[in-house]
């Protein structure tokens, strides 16, 4: 199995979000980055499991500048064989998808793994864009994937339940919870990662069709109204008459 | 140039989220000075009713089946958009809509924004939540065609107009490569992403055997149950109930959190709820900072009392 795993990075989940004074940019000062949890915990680990079971290779793919290599190294330490980095700022989902497609087109990957979404911009865009550019079937929000020969059996999250399906390789899959169990890199993995290759390639031209023009903070909560724990009639009354939600 | 809304009907009838999508489509069409038309694929009972929510016409592609294959459906929607002269295509931000939006955007060379919260203004500027509810970003789409998915529980459908006529639309349906083998949904429960009322509990519950009172509250209210991540991880509750940054993100009208501390990753999935009620014995629990109403007390006393009060209220209303 020749497997590609696309990984993005995202601010650490506890990051305090700040914008520039004119509200046109995310203020990256002091922000710690992590690998997007869906990519690290689910997409990468399931790809590694398939490689262990069926043989083959796992290649990481990332669009981002050199400083993002920390995240790529972590993926290599968890067990990927090699990595490709497109040396460019990931300026939009369309831009990223075009990079993945341009690279993957000639490489004949059996499965292109992605995360279900990046938890900063919560886009859930790159996987479907990429699948269309590659003219491949796409299974989104998969929580189970089994391979037999070149055919796969999957299940995916749908509203209030799950759906199961079969598809032959090649295909694109975006991974959700339950796909695999998070792996923590060990010392040996970290040492070996230092010697694994990161192939840096130039970006193909691609236009951003949607761009951010402004950021805003959410409205401040006005403060919690505390209710006497003995008086739940009062809470019900407030929910009905004041908040009007029941 | 019309606004085309893909109205989901994978189970054979029009979904509630499709009514929201049409409601948005109408708002967008008004803002852009054009009309809103709806597209259904396969069996779609109730399609005519989309007229009541703002669709001036409803089209159905009857030659496609209800087994979802994003490749097939995207080809159908993109062809329909071209045939019907639509430059804006609207999807629900659902497992179906999210799988299609990107594909259709490529086919139409359209700019894409997902989970939008506002109708377009100023050319085509739309707002969405980013950084898990810690901010908003306004996107501008510069291309001639646009594709958006709309955030759930944001555009409340209000029936006003009359039914539309449903016309069959003739577009080529390519052969699919994904074979859907089964679909299992929990019957009679509103799925979490669509739920308007959610009752959720965390590790403060001490054990799965104590969940009876949470389920009772949900039954009284007609609410859907949810839980924090550790509770799903230790199998006190099923995984699909896990809300938060790595679980389901929800925006109900009312979120009642019982025995949940309010960690930032939990808040990330629920902080866009309209009204938040927190029940926790620790007055310092971070969740109170994000709450509208708070009860500081032992949940094992408070919840039964609240259930009694709710029952009394329901009996009189
Ligand atoms: C990358 C990452 C992603 C994560 N994603 C998620 C996510 O998606 N969703 C999520 O929920 N978590 C997530 N977490 C975990 C999160 O950080 C918290 O650990 C988790 O939300 C805590 O769950 P809890 O509030 O149920 O438990 P606890 O933190 O143990 O809180 C229990 C609460 O119950 C209260 N309590 C105890 N007994 C009683 C009583 N008798 N009466 C009233 N109150 C009582 C306590 O005061 C306490 O506040 C994530 C963590 C990481 C690192
Ligand atoms: N800069 C990037 N480089 C490589 N893969 C990416 C990048 N951004 C997003 N992806 C992939 O696309 C998935 C969904 O991202 P998004 O569409 O941004 O929510 C992620 O989980 C990654 O697998």
C-alpha cells in the first residue's frame, strides 16, 4: 500500500486567540503549534497500521513554511517513512488542495488520508476539493477503515448514526474519532525521525478564491446569573420567560 | 444568476436542515437581487413544501438513487447549477453537504466558505466562526461562482409562502464508485448537530449508572443527550455523544451542562449555544464564565429537583 497522509498544523488547543490591531490578521505572537489532532491521532495512525499489516509506505504531505517542520518531524517520529513539504504559506483551502493534487497525481497513491477538519478555521474543505481535483471517490468523516486487496470497507459518521460503504482504491478519506488510537512517539522514533528525508518542493500556482478580510471577537458574555440550588422553579421560569428557550 | 440550494433527502424525505438551507438561500437571493431555487436528488418526499420557505422553483433529478456518493452527487449538482444559471450554490453544513461543497466548488471554479453565519453583503462577504468559537472571520469570495455551507440551527425556517411545483430536471448521472452497504441511525432522537435542546453531563456524574436522571431530563424537555470526552473515552456513554473540539460541535438554543468542568476543549464545541446552563458543585469551575445561568450545588440534589420543576412546568404549558 502506498499511502499519503496530509497533515496541517493548528494553534495549541489552549491558545488565547488575538487579532492584529486593525483586525485583519491572526496574531501569531507567542502561539504554540501542534499537529492537527485529526491528522495525528486518526489519519496518520490508521495509515501506519495499514502499512504494518499490508506492507508499503507512508508519506507525510504538508503545505507550509520551514518553521512548520517541527510538526512534520513529529509525524516522522510517530512512524511515517518520509515527508514532502510544499514551501509556501497555506493561504486557502483551494491553494492547499491544488498542491496535494499536483503532487499526488503522478505518484499513484492507493489512499490519500486527511483529517476531518483543521480545528482552527474548522474548514472541512481540503479533502473534498482534493478528491475532485484527483477525480477520486471520497469518504468523509470515516471512523473505521479495513482493507482487503484493493477494496476497502468503511464506516463514516452521519447525523445521528453511521453509514457503511465499500470502495476500491484509489480514494481519498477524511478521518474522524474512533479511526485509530493516538500514538505517542518513543525515543527510538524521535531519533530515527532525524534521519528521515523531508523533500521540499515548490508550490504550483493557484489562486485564492476566498480570503479573510476581517476578524472579530465573539460578544462578551454578560456574566452568569446564579440561581439558588433550592429553587429550581426559578431556573425553569427564567428559561421560559427570560431566555425563551423552553 | 440564481441561488441554487441542494435540499438533502438521503432517507427519502426532505430533512429539517434542508429547510434551513432554503431559508438561507432565500436570504442570499434577496441580498443578491435574484431568485432562490432548490434541487433534490432521488426520492425526496415533501419537496414541494420547500416553496413555503422561499424556493420559487424546485427541481428533482429522479434518475439518481438515494445512495450517497459524493462524486455522483457533485456532478449532478454542478451540472444542475450550470443548466439553471445559478452562480451561488448553498449546502447544509452536514456530513452530506460538507462532502459535496468542495467537489462542486472545483467543478464550478467557485470560491468556497463553510459553516457561514450570515447572508452575503458587500459583494459576497460572509462571516463564520473560527478558532472553535474564539473568534469570527469574514471571508470575501472574489470568483464569479460561489459555494457555501451554512451553520446548523442558525437560519430558523419559518413557513410562509405556498408550495412550489416540482419539476423533473434532466441531467446526466454518472456511474458511482462507492457502494453504500448500510445506514444506521438512532430512531426518534434528534441528532446532536440538529438538536435545539441538549442535556449534557460529565465526569461529575461518578458513573454510568447515574445517567437515569440525565435521560429523564432529556425526555421531559424533548432534548438530545451529550457528554464530555472523558465520559465517552471510559465508555460511560456512547462515542457519538461526545461534544467539543474533537467531538461534535453544536449550536443548540439551550445547552445544560451537568458535572462538566468546562475545559477549553469542551467549550470549543458548545460555546456557540444560545443559552448555557451550568450545574456544578465547584463555584470556581471554569464553565461558569461561559454560562448564562449557573447553579452551584451537588448535582445529585439539584438535578432531581430541576426534573420535578420541569415536569410541573410541562404539565402547565
Ligand atoms: C487536544 C484535546 C482535545 C480535547 N477535546 C475534548 C472534547 O472534544 N470534548 C471534551 O469534553 N473534552 C475534550 N478534551 C478534554 C478536556 O480537556 C477535559 O479534560 C474534559 O472536558 C473534562 O471532562 P469533565 O468536565 O467531564 O471532567 P472533569 O474535568 O473531571 O470535571 C468534572 C466536573 O464535575 C464537577 N462535579 C464533581 N462532582 C459533582 C457533583 N456531585 N455535583 C456537581 N458537580 C460535580 C467537578 O466540580 C468538575 O468541575 C480534550 C483535551 C485535549 C488535550
Ligand atoms: N497546510 C496543509 N498541508 C497539508 N494538509 C492540509 C493542510 N491544511 C489542511 N490539510 C488537510 O486537510 C484536512 C482538512 O483541513 P481543512 O479543510 O482546512 O479543515 C486536514 O485535516 C489535513 O489533513
